[in-house]
């Protein structure tokens, strides 16, 4: 059985009131100190997303039987995709902190691996559903597997890949705000610090800025989808 102390909800009401009083009174004077971490968070998400997608594209192509015609290679890549997707991003961040230390590089690497696991599977699924007519036409004239991937498959999936990259970026903006808890850089570091020192006015402002950042990136992403894809 789970040992839940429901009395704590009542006994800690003073702490809850302290939190709420600070939360509904954002410390606006702290705003200038958030600008640089917000920029770092956005750049970290962009870099990690780009790296993850760039690695996911060839990996997803190699993981499909349509491209490789080799069951061993496709099985190897599919197993790797599944393995990467099972690792939570906070655990990835903790691993990279141990390897490269605290900082933005840890955040970029974490986001890149997380993006790779997510996007590679989406691209793989898109490739598996393409029209095989152009593929058969290329095969009939003796095209190589690379030429088939480039000329018959890529034109059918490139717009979907761009959409997946935008989706991954939206997810990564949200995720990167939390990665600071384990030392992955960005605005999450300040959120962790403010919570540790019970600076709830700052916590409130940081959360508002994160929500604003997410809202803006979602709006931009929706606009790009509408106008470009």
C-alpha cells in the first residue's frame, strides 16, 4: 500500500498560502534576467531539433525494407529506434551531465537524441506508406538504392518530414524548460533555483515566460504549416 499522509494537505496550508501569494504576484523586476536564458532555451531547442532530424532522416531510410531490402539492417535500426524512444529525456539529460558536464551542450545533446528517437519513427512510418509505383519504375531501369531513395521516396515524404521537425521543435521547447532541473541549461536552471529558495514571485514570472515562449513558437509553427506545407 502507498503510505499517503492526507493530513499534510491541511498541515502544510501555510506553505500553500505562501506559494499562492507569491505566485499571483510575479516579480516583474526579475524579467531582464530571464531574457538571456529564454534565448538560450530557444537556441538550444533549435540546435537539438536540427541535429536530431538530420540524423533521423538517413536512419529512418535505412530502417525501411523499401529502401534497403535487407531484413537484418532494417531490424537493427528498428530495434535502435525503439531503444532510444524508451529513454526519458530527463534520464538522457542526467546521462549527458555525467559525460559532458552542466551546460547548454548537455541540453542540445539531450534534445537531439530525444528528437532522433521521436522523428525517426515518424519518418519510418511515412516511408512505409509511400506509393511504390515510382520505386518500381526506378528499379526497372537499374537505379541504385540511393537513387531510389532520392528520386522516388524523398519527394513523397519531404513535406511530412518538415512537419515532423516543426512538431518536434514545439515539443522540445516545452521539454527544454524542464531540463534545467538536471543541469541541461536554459531557463529551467533559474526555475529550479527559484523553487529551491522559495522565491515564488520569480517562479510565477518564469512560468509565465515559459508559457509565452510556448505560445509564440506554436503560433509560428502553425503559420509555417499553413503557408509552406
